């Protein structure tokens, strides 16, 4: 089967799926504008719903009727062969398998004079295979004008050679071909390191390329066991998924030009929704064991799930965006999962993710519950292909907020009953779960990508070594799972979005040239030090790196020092060490003799251990937890809460005292 046939087949399937997914014609494109192009042309730009498969452009001259003058899958179109002193008008429509949508507003354009004749120079060269030294036939060579942002592709001949006449100016040049790595001139893989090619009048510039072939990868086997975390028993018939990490998935979308990545890597699974970027899926055997065969050298996140249990990512992480990213370099064992059973309740939260026109948008959805340590993620699932989600068996008595991370083309947003595209968690509406809550619809806004610039940097947050004195200086450390937005300095519109990796790094790709401010969002944190301003244009080669964005927790709980003598107030101190493995000490203070309980709970409120349940004298007390749950088995890595309740047995005030602290068990 030829490459062209495969591409046409997948494109046809994608169009069919897109049409069935949304079921209505695209809305009218908006913000249509026209500007003069090179050599007497007009360039149309517009914004549009990303569900359109392609766009039709219509034009008229003076008072003549409108006729179709072209079609394009992009939101930009160049009209040539224009005459001066003639009145041109244009409008655009969107098209998908449901039909052609309504027309945009009409824009007018007129050339006041004929442009001067172009001045040309020549760029030539050859493209070779780095492994064999042989010429690469039909390699594509692209030219990006650094002052016009325009690409003119050509292809090499059978001898690997190319030659093209270009308008004078500065260009970035790259060569690419299927099964080879893309290379920019001169020999770099990144646009920010590319060398500028200067085309002068009647000059000849030679730009040669050597493309490294992409070698066929090998396979490795990853094995592990899925357990019930409450009793330590293996779980048979549990599903295990190996998936592309967030940034790898985004790069795949860019490479194949399809929102949602490869069709073959999509998987619908009951109660989990439609999963994207799934490279391997399997079911555990009667011993709870699985054996995954995946490509060697790549990075993955892994998730396990069984109906009646909470889905969990490897390393005991709650969601795709909190998941630990790991690289498989050889056969590996011990990739185990510990699943927590869901408590049967009649509570549920359901709704959908949709855009402003009510069209469903596939997305990751995270459910956060309010705890003494703030909002923490407790449930994760994907929507189905129409944007619907349903969290069943939600724990009783909770206060929740919801966030959606759409699959391509849209910005993440928090649930709000009255606003669309809420970017900051402080503005999210809370949900007090009582019974079955329906109609929780999260509205998301488009995030158009219309350039090839990049803005990158690092998210930093303050940290302190556990157990140090509260007045010790704070340090900073990278923070992952932070949503980063590039906002146009002129309009405030979101033009690019990313989620920071576990090492705190972020990279906003496909950004149009211009001036921006950066905004960030993560539950429990706020930006400190103001919003950084950045610019990407020809002066910095369309690459702005090294941006450091500082965030701070809304509340920082310092570790208190043990007191001496008799305490004057009830108090539960932060455990130390924290994080810990496997033992930690928990100190509490009683000003009078009291009946005391000290209990440990997991992330969804289930009791894990009872450390104290008796009368205690006034004074300072210390109790240890060795990471063993009530069933006598080791507790899984993750977040836990220690809660002290103390009721005075003497004195006039017998009011109970309650305090909770967050603990982290890391194995």
C-alpha cells in the first residue's frame, strides 16, 4: 500500500469521524481581515471553529457577483493576479461533511498602484542521507521568510538537488522527508538554532542538508501487577494502558496535523471515556499480572483501572497531568499499581465539555475535592467523543471544582455556571455534592495557533526542607502541572497554551509573531512577581526562551517546633519527616487532660489507620505511623491526612478541638 493511499485513507476516516462527531455545519468564520501581500497580492486572515475540515474563499470585482476563488484547510489565503484601482470584496465559509456553513463578514481591498517588479536571488543545494551518503529524492525543502512569514516548498530531484529563485530577503530553510529527521540549515534540529540564509539580488546561495534516517525501533517488555490497595490482593481483569505523555502527544498532533493524534491510538473504555495516545492496552491475568510490549527508548505514562476502583497512574498519581513520565530503555519489571476501591454512593457529577456554540469537545476532566490542605485532584476521566463525562460514586459531603483539558484547539477551563473559558481556579464555581448532580457543563474557548514561533521557560515555586525551623530561608524548585497561557498584549486573547512538565519546563509552540504576556494557573497557587512580558519576532529568531515564572502557594504551613512546659492551646503539628518512607512522627499538644483520637485518612476520605484513641494527660505527645494500614499491609505511596480530635475532660469549656494535616508517603 503506497504512502499516498494510506494518507488519503486516514484523511477520509478522519473527515467521516469529524462529521459524525459534531453533526452540524461549522459556524461562520469571524474576524476576517485583509492585508497587502507581496508582489501585488492580498492576504486574508480569519478566526474559525476548528471543527471545519476546510474553508471556501469567495471574491468579487467591483459590482460583479461573488464566485468561489479557492479552498484551503488553513485560516489564511493569498489572492494573486489583482489589478490596481479595482474594488475587490471577499468572504469565507467553513465546510465539513454536514455541509457548508454561513458566510463571514465581507472585507474590501484595493491596490492603489502596481507593485514594482520583483528582485530575485537563487538558493540551491542538495539533500543527502547521513547513513549512506546517497542523495535523497523527493525531500521537501521549505523556505520561511523572516520578514514575511511565508513558506514556499519545493522538492529535490532524483539526484537529491534543488534550486529555487526567491524574492530578496532573509529566510530560514529546512529539509524534511518521511522516515528522516527534519533538519534546519545549517545542521540543527531546532528552529531557534537555525542559520539565516540571506538572498541578495542575482546572488546564488548554496544550502546543503544531511538528513539522519529514523532507524526502526526495537521493543521492550514491561511487566507488573495490579493490586487492591486495601487488602493487597492481586486484581484480575484490570485494564492497563501505556500512553504518550502530554508533550509527546502534542508533538504527534503537530507532526500528523490531526487533532487527537493517530486514529489507531484512540480507545473507548467504559467509565473512562475516549482515551487518546494509547500505544498499548492489556488486561491482567488471574494473578493480577500484565506484560506490555512497547517501543524501546520512548517516554510513557501508564494507568490501571478496573470498574469499582479509582483509576490510578503509575507511581500512585491521580491524573494524566500529575502522572510520572518514565522512559523504557530495556525489559523492565515491577511496574505495579495499587487501586483504591470506590465507596458505593448515590452521588454523581455529570455534564459535558463544550464550546460557546454548544458543540461537544473531547477533553480530560479532573475533579478536585476541598480538603484541609486545599483542593486536591481525586478523580480523573476522559469525556466520550461528544464531550460527555460522568463521575459515579462520588464521596459524600464534598465540595468540588472541575477542570477540563481539551484535546487540541481549545484552552483548558474551570467549571463556571455563568462564564466561558475560566482560566484561573480562584474563579471556578464550587459544587456541593448532594445526590446526582447533572448539567455540569464546562465551556472552553478556542486557542488558535497560527505561527511557528516558540516561547519556553520554567515554573518555579517556593519550597522548604521538612523539619527545618519556620524562619529558615525558603528555596525554589520546579513545579509541574501548571497551565501556561500566552496572551496577546493587544487583545488579551489566548494564542497558545501548554502544561508544564514534572521538571517545571513549558514550551508554547506555533505562536504567531508578536508581543505577549504570560499567565499561569494551578490549584492552590497564585502567580508572584507579576506577569512576564515576552516578544517573538525576527529580532530573536522567533524564539523566546529562559522565561522564569514564579508562583506561590496561597497558604504555606510552616513546620512548628515542639514546645516545652505545658502548652496553652490545643495543637497538631506537621508530621516530620514529610514526605516520609516508611515512618513519620506526629506531635500534638494538649493544654488539659482530654479524650484524643488521631486517625489517618487517604485522599478520598477512607480511614487508613487509628494511631490514638484514649484519654491523654495535658502536655506534648508524639506518635509514629509506620505506613501500615488497618489491615496490616503497607500503604501505597501517595497523599494522606492525619486528623486529631480532642475533647477536654476538665474545665468549663468542653468544646472539641479538631485539626488536620497533609502527609506524603513516598516509596
